[in-house]
């Protein structure tokens, strides 16, 4: 799956499967975080920042979610594709402050939106560590201008 880069971030299509739905036939609230996670991980992996054999391909792949906030607007009813649109609002020394929207493929309906903050860690100490210059160069394509 190839992700698209827009002037202020990325758009990554994600499938909603039958087992993502709750008893009412709508996407379960916990699955939105999974959609966002998969979209962000895919975007970075397509740029060489991922894991292989259980090890990070670059130091910037070793990061964790520190904060997560989501507001739900319109339920996703049933299976099919949705778009995850995301961008970086700010790239700090050790943190990356993402904003995101889960939308219909045409972008006309915003199902949910929110914020996610990742922190890069040093694998030896598990303490915050600065993003590399290489990671910052890649992330520049996500920074809202």
C-alpha cells in the first residue's frame, strides 16, 4: 500500500474489517487508535524507519506513545476503507506531536480526530533520546507549515 503525502502531512487508506465492529455494527472506539497506529507505522516503514527481525532499522524507530486523545464525531458504520490523515504539529527534541483525522475516503466526513504524542527512547536506558537528523529530515514532510 502506498501512502500519499499532501502539503500538510499524509493520507493513508486503512481497511475496516468485520471483526472491528461492535454489536451495533459500528467501528468499536478502541479500533480508531489501531487504524491511526497502522497508518503512521506504514508511512514511516515506507521510508525505511521500521523493525526487522525484532530490531529497529534506525534509532528513530524506537519510540513509544506518551499521550493519546481522540474526539469522535460520526460513527463508521460497516466495513470498507477509511482514510487516516495525519501531520506533525510539532517536532521537539525527543517528542513528535501528531494530529490526525479518520475520514471517509473522499475526506468529506470526519469520523474522529485527535492528537498523539510519540517520544523517541534510547533502547539501553529506556529514557527519552533526541531524534536523529535523518529522522528529522524524513519527518519534515509531515510538519504542518
